[in-house]
C-alpha cells in the first residue's frame, strides 16, 4: 500500500519555483493571462520536469482480485489519508479471504456516513418521482425525526424509539394520521437506501397508530373566535388576525388562503373573492361571495395595494397553538375534538347552519361535491340550537292543540276544505292541523288560496285562533308576504269566519 500525491500538469514556463524540501517538493508561483496569481506544490518527474502535485492524496492498494488499484482519498492531510487507505485495504483483504462480501463492505461504509447525507441523496431521487410540496414535507419530517431523536448515522435508527416518539407526539395533540406520515417517510427512505445498496439495515417493527383513535375537529363559538383574533392582535400580529377572519368568513382552506392575491378581491358592489382554478382543491374557478363586514375589513387591511400576495404567510401550526393558548381556548379536548386551522372552515359551515341558511346554499358556499360532507363532517352538532328547536316544536303542538287532545273539525256541505286536503294530499291524522303550512307543503300562493278556502268552511269558535296563529307564525317566512299584506289577509279571513 502506498499513499502519495499524484503528479499532474507541467509547471508553466516562467513560474517561480522555491527551493525543494528533502522530499523533493517545492512551491511554484506564476500569473496567468488574466494576471491572477497561482500557488501550487510541485515535484520533478523522472525526466526532471517540474509537475504540479494534486491537492489531495491517492492510495495504491491491492484489490480483492489481487491486482493493484489507485483510489482517490479526497483528503489533503497525509495522516488522515493514510488511515483511510488502511481501512480500505482491510476491507479488500476481507473480501479476498471470503470473510465478507463486496456489497456488505459498501453497506457498512454507507451506514457510517452522516444521516443527513442519506436524506439529501434520497430527496434528490424523490424529486424525479414526486412533486415539490411532497418532497418538502418529507424533508421536514425526516429532519425533525433526526433532530428530536438525535440521529447521526443510519445505524442510530431504532424502530422501538420511533414508536415511543410516535405515541408521545400523538398524546401531545398531533393527530394519528399526521404522526403516521413521519413513520411512512422514514420507512420509505430506509427501503430506498436498502435497494440502492446504501445499507443492509431492514427497518422492521414500526407500528402505525390507528386512525380510529383520531379526534374530530370542532368549530369555534363566536366568543372563542373573537378571543382568538384578539390574541393575535395582542401578540402584535394584525395580519394573522385577518387571516383568521378570512378563514372563518369564507371557509377557504389554508393552501387557498396562502395563494390569494389582492387583485382577486371584489370589494365594491356585491363583495366576493375570485378563486382561480389552479389554487382550488377541485381545480375549478369560482366566485365566492363574502359578507359586507369582511369586505370592509379587507379594504382597510389592503389599503392602497393593487397587486401582490394578500398575506405574506399563513400561520404555522405552532403559531396557531400559541394564539389558542393566549386566548384561553383548549386545543385538544377528548370529548369535543381538536382545534386546528381547518377548524375555521368547519366554523364557517356551522355558523351558516345556525344562521338558518339553506343547506343546498351552504354546500355551494363550501364548494362540496356531496351535501353529506357539508351536513356531516363540517357541521359541529354541539353548537346547533337544539333547545330552541324543541321549544319551537312545543309551541307548534300547543298552538294547534295536538299536545293534549285531538280537535274535532267540521266541514260544510260544499266540502271546500276536503277538496283542499285532497289537492295537497293531507291525511286526517289525529291532531294534525290541515291548515299548517309545514303539513301541506304549500308554496306562498297555494298557502294563501288554501287558507281562504279553509276559512269559509271552518268552525269559527275553534279555528279563529288557529288561523291567527298559523298566519302569524308562518305567513312571512313561508309565503314571502310583507307585514302589511299579512295583516290584510288576516282581516279578510277573520271577516269570513265572522260571517
């Protein structure tokens, strides 16, 4: 085995050469055509010509086949280069003696390489097969595992340690699905390293966390939301507070908000946001209406800006966690569910439902393909006004006498009321009110006509208050009548009853 520096090109003519050392090495200096000064070590060859020496050392060792080969050490220090050459010679000797395979030698050498070197090589290969966002996410997960678990080399990777980290991270509030992504990234990199001959380590025993253990998101109450916005402002982040308002006021996803530009805002007339197809999840362009209040806030936020990103950045999960803590909002609740950025989209849908917006309209605003998604996963049932609904039912039953007894209806000889019932398919069920709009399922005009017909055939003492309550409760909402029109209709019907 021999370790030395190779002789390369001849020293240029006119170069200044210093007195050589005992080893015959001298220092040469010269200027090139651009007048740049060069310094290099040089040595005479067998013919007496001064030649430039390579900056790094080479090692001449005996390979596993018995022949000599020249290897570049990549080191400029003689002692380090010598130690490197000794290790390589031992490896070749083991292979030649049949005590080790060449692949095993390569894998052993690769296992001792820095962990981050393997990560960079894996990501370079992954870029050829995956998108930039996926590569960036994988890089973050692999680097986080290395930082939190202290990985320096592939031999440091321990599946038992990773499983313990996963359980601890999930217990701290991260969803099982998110934690599983870290396990998938590590497992995929180790499979790639094995297939590339970089390691013989087979990573077994990684246990994914069950999806059923994940907790659903919950919506924020109006009070909680205002506290969250206030916390962001107190932490001197008014732009982040506006991000929260846009998320809860439009239902836009985090990625969609991050791509918004000022020129997409329509703040005059009917305020809206023009969504571009390349930024939406379904790949379709859309116009999303926004409230006048949000439009006014956005106008004040953008000021004189006409173009550029609406927000420089959207809050990272850790930033949101700090805002929630400052606002006194529980981020993880085993019963109610977790609060994350996507919870603001659920908040948007839930508030629309509480406000009484038509479900089909809510589906369109949320841009869901299936209304079951809108009414299911994106509705926080715990915030729905269930008590008010029950009270309305009680008032309904009480006003028509169905809560205690079954009223007796009388019809005249002409059978006008029976005709109306047959027309609208009303069954004479016990205690049902034939004039109730919810029972008849009438449009505004049909309701008005039916009530007029029913009034002439109803028994005045028993139905006078019934008609009054029915019109008062349902007149404006079902038929779309104004207050003046409702009072006029009531006067006509009550006059018919008196006759």
